């Protein structure tokens, strides 16, 4: 059974959903990607056969309220919002499961708030460093057809992101974001709801070069401060490159890593059985 409700925070309604609330194992709280995306329960809600699983939509995303102005969206707010969600759900113990940008948000939360009640992290397709992410993007683009590369390079140079750029980005997405054909309806619907009022001030107009508030975001030098077990996952064709994720894993004191074959950034949706097997093994003693 799924239950949904809102948490009131700073005068805004933050939506959440809950699965398997009656179970006694340590709950999972899913922190979605973006910035500006929303929760997709596909696959991840399946873990509610063993433990409670919670989802929430960040401010400006999905079913949650929007900020009064785009400039209100910032890392500091989202860190404090995550803390408010955990407190509002009255979770005395929790495991955070981050997706893409949600990984960076989860780790930033750990470093800023140092919560004793977060017992483990699962970081899927992790974005934890803008410089390293941009290095991955350059490498990924170099493996695209030459004509597509030229479109992307010209758009970045001229800062003009029109129809040709959107087409080229679509080619990139098909290779490095989700390799399923066609994309699942839930993924298509969610992309249609991406809130650019969140994405643009946080990230910027380019998929590949960060010009927003996250331009200087880099947690790599502080990953050694995370005291809890961490599982990192990525697809073998993930835009979060395997080498980068391996570097993250080595920086965590208790890091483990799994590479999902035949998958990209949305590897938990592309290869659900493999993903769930790996995560369940990690969670088996938690």
C-alpha cells in the first residue's frame, strides 16, 4: 500500500509517498535526481517488501510547491529541506538512496549536518563533483558521431541551444542516459515535468557544462569524512563514467561499487533485476 501526504517546510508543501510503513527494517529514503526532476517509484518501491521506502519531491519538483522565485533554489536550501523531510517523517534511523544529483545532495547533507541516524548510503549514477562530471561529459561526447560532436561544440561555443542542440543531446541521452527503446512511459512523463526554473539556476542551459550555482560543486576532497558504508552503482555506459565512480568509491572509507552491464544512467530502470539483487545484498545486514 502507498500513502502520500505533505510536509510543511518554510511555508511550502513538500510532497512525499510511503510504501511498506509497517515493516521494521531500517527505512530507505529516495533522493531524486535533477535538479528539477521528480520521484519515479519504478523498481525502487519494490524494496518495500522488506523495509519502508519513502520518496519525496524536492521544492519546485513534481507534486511539491514551487519557490517564490527561481533564485530561491540553492544547495543550502535543498540540504535543509532533506533534513526537514527526515524529521517530518520521524525517521530515527534511515538509509539514503540518491540518484544522480540526489547523490550529491545526500553527501552534502551528510557533510553539513553530520546526522548520526543515517546508517548507510546508496549512490546510484552519482554526481558528486562538477569538474569530474564535466570531464566525463567531454569523454562521452568524443565517442559520439562526428556530426553530433560538432553540433554540441558549436552550441557550447556560441551559447545557443536550439533545435539542433536538442537533437544532439537526444543522441547523447540514448547512449548514456537510458538505452531502452522506447523509454518507459514513466520516464517520458517525468522528463515532460522537468522544472527548468529549478534546473537553469542550479545547472544552466547546457547539459555538458555547468554554469549555474553548482559550477563550483566538488565533494571529492571531503568524501573521506563519510563514516558510514556506501554502495555506488553505475551503468557500464553511464554518463557518470565508471572511472569517476571508481575514484569516488576509493575515496570513501567504506565504499563498495557495482557496475551494471548493458545500462546507462538510469541503470536501475534498465536492468532492474541486477540492480535489485546488488542493493539487496548490500542491505542484507542493515
